[in-house]
C-alpha cells in the first residue's frame, strides 16, 4: 500500500524524534511505527557497504557502487555529506568592497551575521538565512553567491601568473561565476574571453558583469559549439584556459537533491566523451607554457582522472603541473592523487575536481 501524506509526515516526525511510535499509532494505526522509528539502526547494521550507503544517503544503487569503487572507505562519509545542508556562501567582490567592511555593513544595517570562509580569501559565510538577491550590497555588486570550492577554481586560474595582464579564456563560462571571480582577482587587468553554447547564460553573465563593475571580460557565443572567428584568432595565445566542463554534478547534489534520481549511469559515458572533446579542443588556445585548468563539480573518476589521463595520452605536448606550483603551501589541503579536490565531508564545500596542465 502506497503511503499517504499523513503517513509520510508521521514518518518524518518519527525520524526527527519529534514524536514517539505510540503517538504516531494514535493518528495512524495501520503501520508498525516501531519499525519506522528504528529504521536508522537497521540501516546502520547493514554489512554490505554499497547497500548501506545507498539506503543511508538515499542514493541510487549504481551511484553508491561508483562512490565505493572510487573512494573506498571514505565513500560512506562522503555520501552522507552530500545530504547535509549547504552553507550560504558568498564571494566578496573586491572591485567594489572588502570582506571586513561588507561584513560590518550586513551586520549593522541588516542584522545579518557572517564569518569569513576557511579557504577562499574573499569567501564569506552568511549565518543568517536571507534573500541574498534583495540586499543593497548584492544589488550594487559587492557580493555574489558562490561556493567556496568554486571560488578556489578561480584561484587556480590566476595564481602565480607570470603575465601581469594575461589573456584568460573561460571556455564553459555559463552565467559567469568564475569569470567574475577571475576579473576581481586580476583587478580588471588583462583580458577574459568567456564562451558558452548557451546564449541566455551569456546574457546573464553580461548583466552580472555590469553590476560587478567588471570591465575586462567579453562574452562570446559558440553556436552549436562551433568556434567563431574571434575565438579562432586566439589559438596559441591564451595564458590560461579554464574548462569547467558539463558534468553529472554529483559534487553539488546537496543543493539539488532530486538530481541524483534524474541521472542515469549510462549518462556518465556521454559526459566523459564530451568532456574529452572539449578538453582536447581547449589545448589549441594555449600559448607555449600556458596553463590549462580542467575542472568539474563531480567526484566520479570516470569524469575526472580518466578524462585527464585520456587527453594526456592523446596530447604529448601537455604535462601535469604540481599543485604546489600553483597554490604553494596550501596545495596539501586540497591535493588528492596529484589533483585538486574539495568535498563536503572534508572541506564543507561542494565537491570540485581540477587538474592543472601546461603546454610545452
């Protein structure tokens, strides 16, 4: 018998320990509410790791199996962290404000409590849940909603650049979160070319850039993925190419819980094929010695390490860049198998992967 809305509500209250089985039985006597109340204990006693993770973290069996294969003993805390509530994180736009001044303004004028992020130098966590987009600070471009892991990708693209006015291509820019972060890092120096196949997202990027007082970024549409003449003209000239490729989004499912059930395991091969194609094409833009940052918001090997390994095998002119060469002493905090990884169980951020490559 399918559960009714009342039964679903009672089950939730039981699991949250807001009511007892006896109290639930008074309202609905057709179920064994003791079994519902002890379901967490039953799941915890499951010896099969894949089955336990799938049940405890509400994941499809195939995804639980993938996590165990990729992460071993760490798969369980990682999977559970994908269900935790994500913090409200913003990036302070240093073209308009600084973190200390903005925090004071939010506290004084709007009673919004906040604290600095742990890893991003311009990250701030808002402890008070608000409609961020209605605040005067947001409207004047002083801050943008952006996970701390995403902010760190902009640091990978801009840290320790030899050229003070670099040419940077954000190849899968979307609505421009990382473009704006890169522009702020560069203090509007140099040039950023932000491309995407979705023109509506690029129009949003343009609006956000105007609000953020970004003056060194240009949005460029790639109709059906084809490179226009202006992008072709940049072949062999870019100091940095950032590719945050379309992916399964497993690293951010705590923000989109239903996404795990829409995704099919067969989708992963399609993602990987497209990711390899985009990454191979991106190499053509690099100047000699240029930096290529391949990134995703997934934590599955098939979309991350396997994609990079395949492209390195096909492109001998590329080589891996040690993370310490980019992030210095901070690299150890994020290093995983020679790559950059953030995860909700270790860092409290969304799950991001990045590999830094260079052309010879």
